[in-house]
């Protein structure tokens, strides 16, 4: 009923090769520390909107996916790829989160549904994610030895119905790989992660990007793991690294049985 899990915090840039090396290093550290699963942040492989489409269509992208699958198999470790660009039918890419099993197989995937088309009071000023990314239209819950993973990505965090639907599908652990901006992260990151945990009575894993990425892009960091009672049980600040926490499904079941929100919802 108990498993050690990890969230990885990266400062990804415009070089997929360098980004992959950083991610592999943190995954290896996580696995050697006894964790069964590592969640990587959004855009871990490429933090460069202008080149997402080109990279997603390249042989290089397919090779890197194979390397990550082989790494999971070698380490006997589950890896959740925060987001990876995959070609869509309209010339854009999907921002796809993928779950790789300890056998090196992609056993689940989710395409980001809510896209970050907003105005933010920062150096960049505005964001238009839909210019490059096509929205997904399906929810995803994946069975693992650790528990049932409900998948989401970054801006989804602001839409509670997405998470209630994951709970309805049996999610016990919810992944939120992100690239929350410094401005929005300081205001809302922890608040939203804890709210989603309390509302769904689930473990919530928030793996965020951190630092300066060029072109006026700054992300907040503060990756964390929140338990089903809304407590932050592991966290980072503004450094690259890994945060660990134990997932205890007996605690989750206790919280849900003592306060049966799902049965009481009207």
C-alpha cells in the first residue's frame, strides 16, 4: 500500500540533447534512491515553442522516446513524461504526457486539453499556446503498481471539472507536469495543487519547470507532492532536483471513507 515516488524539477532550454541528459540524471537519482516512479515536468525535452512542431516531427524525437523507454526498462522504474510534442492532423502538435512502465512500454497517454492562451503581467506579456499545440479531447487514467494515475498538464489545473472527472474514473494519484510562469506560480501554484488534492481526495504530484528559459520566459519551480488531506509532504524551491514522498493508499482510503465526498456529491 506504500510506495516512494518522485517529482523532478528542471530548467529545460532549446537543446533537446542537453535537456534529455538533465532528465536522465534526475531519473537515475530517483531510481537509485528507491523511488518507483518519477514525474518529469511539462516541456522537459524542449522549452522552445517555435521549434516544437519541427522537433515533434523529427526522427530525433522518436529516438529520444526510445532512449527513455530503454532507461525505464534498465532501471525497472516507472517514468511519466510530463509533455512530449507529437504531430497532430492539423500541422500543430499535441502536448502529450506519457506513462512508461518498468518494462519500457508506453502504457498510457494524455493530450493536454486546456491551452494557455492568456495575458500575464511578466516580461513576455502574453501567451498563445494554441498557435503551436492542438487540444486533446479525452481523459486518461492509468493503472500502475503504485495506484491509479490520473493525467493532466499545467493549465488544466485551473479547471476543477477535469479533476473531478479523473476521480470519477478511479484516479488515486494525479500528475500535474507544468511550466507555470513565475508570476502565476507565485500567486496560484500551491493553492491550486492543494485544492485539487482536497477536492479529489487524491495524491497530487506537481513537477514544475524552474528559472530562466530565454525569450522572456521565467518559471516558478516549487515542485511538490500533496497528500489527500491537502498537506504538502515534499517540495523543492528554486533549484533543479528531485523531491520524494511516500504514497500511502491506506491513508487515501481512510480519508475517502471518513469523508465520502463522491457519494455525497449532488
